[in-house]
């Protein structure tokens, strides 16, 4: 395997403000006073130890086991009302993914794609695994199976920021469900290599309308426990700053891998749910006392129900049957309206008789 490619000559985290293709990110929200870094360290150590055991099992059972990543999970009390296709770039002390060629990278560009392949060659950029144009996405990768294979072949997808609105329709929801949304980059920068390098070495927060967000912070096979912890402590304030309401809207924070359960790091207080009932501040169970008005209502309801049940006795049943029989024996009154049968027949006979008398007189 070739050695990893060095993307930066200096510090990769020292990025200029002009290199950010998205809106200027909000300043990080300070950690609350009840946030415990020791609890975060315990969670990171336990998760990495669990991943070592699981990876050993996968090597025995699977031919090519899938690489796991560590994800920061932020659960909120209320969903976000704004949704954007452009993710928010978050700089970390250490890259969350191994450098190329260990990590396969695909660049999505405008047509013709040959123009952008020549652009990468002129800038001595050799860490791109594939360049795909819009015409290829509409043609060769239009079938579902071809798009799914493209998603499996590459870990990171970079996209020209000018064609970001076309990506949901061309790629489909499978890329977004697999957390492989294309990352927008500006291919018109003078220092194109640094622009693409910063995009690869950063993590991203994708604004959604749901109540849970996952942000990749490290890869266990390429990061140590201290590097994962430093990435975690750097990512939490930046992610919370992008949430509406910030810490007041955060319900819980944890970390997990793709196949593990979430290990909790921080959770909000349940304030106001178990307030003391008495004025002097004493806590305890509240005894439910029935009020006299409620007792009177229950007694009245019982009195109403009692005669109704008594009516079901045999004597009452026979009396009810007799009254029903008497109603059946009484003859029904004939209708005395103009439209009844007898009145209509009489009117017809008088009409025909009158016409015959007129004919005889003639």
C-alpha cells in the first residue's frame, strides 16, 4: 500500500476565512458547568475497547470487514425548522478519516468532466480516486444498482458548490441515509489543493428537521483514544452552536459506532417535573384525597343506576310485554289526506260520471 498523501505543508486547521464556501459558522457554545470531561473519557475508552473486540470477531467471520467510525450523537428536545443542503464545516484537531489513499474520495463536477480532470492534473492533485460529471450521473449512474455501487466504492464525496442543488435528485436518498452527502467545495480557488485538503480533513454538521444529529469525529483504526477525546471536546461546542436554542434545546449527548449502542456523555436536567408540593419545601409523596363534591356526584350516579337495574326483574318484564302487545292490537288510523286511495277513486268516478252525462245531453 502506498504511503499516505500529505495534504498540507503547514497546519491543516489554520484555514483562512475566505476558504469557507458556506456561511460563516457561529462561535462555539461554551460547555455547561455540569459537563464532565472524565465521563467523556470513560465513554471514549469503553467504546474503543468494545470496537476492538467487535473488529476481531468480524475479521474471523467476514472476508472484508467494514471500517467503523466514531460518531457524536446530539439529541434535541425540539426539531429544527430550517433545513439546508449545504453542511456546516467543523474543524477538528485531528482528521476524522485516514488520509488518502486509505480513504477513497470521489469528486462530482459539472460537464464536461475532462476539463476538471485536467485541472486536477495541472495542480498536481493525485488523491482523487474518481471524477464524475453530471452527464455520467444522468446516464451511466442513473440505475439504482449503479448508484449504490458508486456509494459503496467511495467513503467521501466532494461536489462543486455550483451543482449542489442537483444532488438530491441525481444521487437519491441512499447517499443521505448512509451519511455520505456530497461536501461542497469551490473549484475556482487559486490554491485548489488546499481547498480540497481542508474539505477532507474536516467534519460536517448537516442541518435537518429531526431531533437527532450524527457527526463523524474519528476512525478507531487511525486514531488513538486521546485524539478521539480531543476531537470530541472540540466538536461538541461547535455543533451545539448550530442548533436552535443551543444548550437549552439539547436533550442528551453521546457517542457510538455504526453497529454499537450510544454511550451517554451528558444529559439535560429534568427541572420542574418533581417540584415540592408544600410551601415549606418538603419533598414527599402526595396523598390523593377525595373531595366531598366528588362523593356526592358518585352517590347520585349510583341512585340513578339502581332503578335502571331494578327494572330488569321478571314482573317488570311481563308488564313491559303486555304494554307492547296492547300497542300492537290497536288498529292504525287510515290516512285522511288528499292523496289517499279512497279519495282519489271517488274523484275519478265523479269525473267520469260527469263526462258521460254531458255526452248524453248532447
